[in-house]
């Protein structure tokens, strides 16, 4: 099914700051004029002729996120680098829902992805497109999971990968990166320092920078979470989606995906979800900027949290994240490490899902939102468990 030419409805890339249009048949990073994040734009009328709810229903789940190939950027099936990413379950959390007094609580369980996190979605699409564009060497700064996923897909695509990561990254991810044959370069400091190190060498070494939101196609992979959530709710959007926010691709992707379904007329109701960003009290630049009414974040100094995926001192796409939270009438909320650890236990014991700390933070946030009366008991609430707790077992086991 994926071997032939794909009717991708991708039209252009546009800058989310200055609006300049770019040609997706060339290699693109961020807007060369203003540094803005580039978004992929699809021909809606053409897409409508290619894809609809019935047709999607007939496509096997085994195609994973490539079930939505017309709404993805890859043109030739032979360029698709897939390990079975996407098509994760939306699990109704009945026991946990009863405890919390919620009738429609769901967990989008991304731990079932290759490499154990949702990062696989973005990197399957980005590496496939990189292969299509003839890119031979890629690199990124990472808190671990994105690097592991990049390394896995790059291995399969026979593309060289160089990964910059903080020294204190969990051993599991460092081992994964090495096993997949990527070059691992350890850095003192945070993911921001890792990014600076990569920037210094990328031109000299001919490395294509796959940093979060500095490359247009990781987001395209992640938007399929939005497609799947809505499809599994029979083309109705949830009322609330709670997402752990680091660089913001997951949250932005879900919002982009749901809005694409909306403009294609695939939603049963016009209603859109309230998007809720969760961060750690030890690193909460988005939460701070949101509540101060700012358009951009300030760099969070001395970030500290047990959830490495959300330890991002200044997300590159901060202005987009803040816009989505406001547009969707959502909010941003910070939780402590203690609350995260309690939530790991609670989700494991009630639903049999051992979440990563980042994923557990959404449950910790849900408790607070309920206390503050910000969610009604009949509303459809989706928590996104972004990855498997098994990747953090050394860390989690210290707190038993
Ligand atoms: C990267 C990561 C996040 C944060 O995702 P963004 O899309 O960058 O905001 C959350 N959870 C896990 C497990 C991650 O690896
Ligand atoms: Zn621009």
C-alpha cells in the first residue's frame, strides 16, 4: 500500500511569524528572514477528495500513522521509514475516572510506540522526508527520547546521526542512542547547552539540524495524535486535552491536526478542545509567561525536574504554544516532582499503565484542575501519556 507514489496534499511551508511562503521540495529549517517556525500547509480541497472518515476506517491500523499519508509530507512510498509508529490506543480510564468523579476520562497511551515514546511519530516523518530530500547527516540536542527515536529511524534510513545530550540524561536513552549506531556527544548543562554545541559545528560538519521546531516535519508526525484521538472518539473532539510541554511539538501538533480535520469538514461538531500545558514547578517558562500575559517566555534559569522531556528552559516555539493555549481557552499549570511521583503510582495501580514522569504530570495536573473547578464531570478529558515508564525504571525505582 505504501510502495507507490503517495498523493500528498502538501502545498507549501509558511512562516508562522512573517507569513513568507517556502517551497517544500527544497531543504528548509526555520524562516531565513525572521527565524520563525515553518508550518506545512495542505491543499484542503484536494485533500478532501483523497481522504474521508469511511476511507480511513477501512485502512488497517497496522499502517500506523501512515494511514494519514495524504496529510503528510512524503511523496514516494519507498521513502517511508516506519517501525510501526502511531495507531496507539485511546484507553478509557474507568477506575481512575470513578475515583476522580469523571465520566469520560481517557489516556492516549503513546508508550506503545517504537522506542517507547511519542517522539517516534515525529522522527518517522522527519527522517522519511529527510531521505526524500537527499539529506545524509542529521543531528539534534535532546533530553534523551527524541535522540533515541532519531537514532533508530536514522539507522533504518542509513542516515548518519549525531546526538548532543546533557550528561545527566537517563542511562536507558544513552544506551539506546549508542546501540542504534548514532554518535553520542555528551554536554555539561541542559538541552539548551546541547543545542548551542550543535549550532557551533553543524555548518562545518554538514549536519542537518533536527532540533525541536527548527525543522518543519517532526510536527507533522505528531499531529497524527490529534487525528487519532478524534477518530477514536468517532469524530468528536475531547473537551480537554492535557499535555506535558517541553518544546511544545506534541501540543502544537495535536492542535494543528484537529484544526486540519476541522477545515476539511471531518468533525461532527465545531467544538475544539481546551489545550492544557503541564510543566514542572522546577522548569515552567510557559506557565509563567501564560499567567503573566506575555507572548514569549523568558529563559528559565537552573531548571530542575525528574521529568527530562519537559526540562526545556526556553521553547523555540514559545509564541505558538502560548497562542494555542489562549486561542483554545486552555491554561498552563505546573506540578511538583512529588506530585508527579504520586501520579506515576496512581496511574499504574488504577489502570495498569506505568507512565513516564512527563506523562504522569498530566494526571497530577488533572487533580489540580479539578480542585480549581476548571473541568466538569461530564466532559471528555484526554491525558496524554507521552512515553513508557519502563524507560525511567532506574529513576522511578529510587522513589518506591
Ligand atoms: C519530549 C518529551 C515530552 C515533551 O514534548 P514536547 O512535544 O517537546 O513538548 C514529553 N514527554 C516525553 C516522554 C518526552 O520525551
Ligand atoms: Zn519569517
